[in-house]
């Protein structure tokens, strides 16, 4: 009698090992990490209804990971690293706890950063912070600031973000 299953398999704690045919090299397939279910009220626990539009928003957030740790190459393109995803989740919780308003259109972004190794390269701060503000629905999807300024100052290890309405001169 022939085997109904074209391959044999046995399970380990974190991976399944498949042998396609006798004498062939076994193939290991790891299980994907389970992710938390999406909240019922909206993304990341935010209420489904939009928050009021604000003219000025002040937010405190931890600095993003170093530039070399933001993205990893997966062979065809670059994707967010695990460190970047963890920072986004932690920073989003902190931003949401501050209950910021939202910007309706063009805005200026001012950052006051402590002088540390993670905040040494100002140009690297813009993209992760825009992704954070987009995730928290403070700005519309991926909208870059019309004015961007960063300066050293402040105490502690957090960044102080100030978003203001931007009126073209």
C-alpha cells in the first residue's frame, strides 16, 4: 500500500521538519510568531472617531534606534527591523497616553533632542518619527513636514516634539 501523504513530517517545539521523499534532505519550517489581535476600537487602542484638530501639539517620545538598526535587507528589498518595530510599538503607547490632537494639513516639526550617540545624526530622526506620528494618527499618512528643525537641548533621554500648523510665507 502506498503512503497517502507524499512526505513524512515530525514536529519539534518551534519548527516542523519535512522530508519530501526517502533519502532527500529534510526541510525545516519554523512557525511564525503569533501577533496580537487588532483592537476593536481602532489601531493601537485609539478611538475609531478622529481626535480634534490642533494648532500646536507637544509630545515626548524615546529616541528611535540607530540608523543601521532601522531596516534589514531581505534579499529583494528592505523591511523594518525587529528593533524598529519594538520601538514603534513602545513609542506609540507613550504618544497615545499623552492624548495628542491631530494635524489637518501642512505642519512644521521641531525636535529638541538630548545630546547622545542615538541623536547625533539629525537627518536620521525624521523618517522614524514620521512613521510614529502616522501610526498614532497625529498626521495624515506619511505626510512630511514643510519645515523640519532639530536642536540639542532638554534633559533626560527623551525627544521633545512640537508640531505646529504651517502657513506658507
